[in-house]
């Protein structure tokens, strides 16, 4: 089974979008468990800069920046995970 990697970039201090995204990703982790690998990044770091991200929250799913500046709906996130290969 292929695990889909999710890099979640959150701001410090946390904004409302980041808080919502954290809750959504916890829900996704509970529901999809071993199908996803979630890594949380807080604040600007080297990876944030390398990916040329301009705002948080942001999600990199697989190797692509998928969402930036907003918390997606659960349906949008699941769709992006399936496009990245989640079964």
C-alpha cells in the first residue's frame, strides 16, 4: 500500500485557518491511518523557503503544492489525496 505524504505548514502564532487545518488533518489521520503520513511544520523553515511558499497554512501532498492560504474542505483534501495515489 502506498502512503501519501502530507506536509502541512502552519503559521506561528496559529491563525484560524491553521487551527482548522490541524483539526482536519487529525480527522484525516484517524480515518485513513496507514494510508497517509502527516508532517507538521510550524513557522517559516528551510522547506517552506525551498518550496517558495508565500503564506500559511499550506499543504504539500506528495510532491506538489496543492493548497495555500486556506483550509480546504474535507472533500477537497480527500480528492487531492486520491489524485496523489491514496487508495
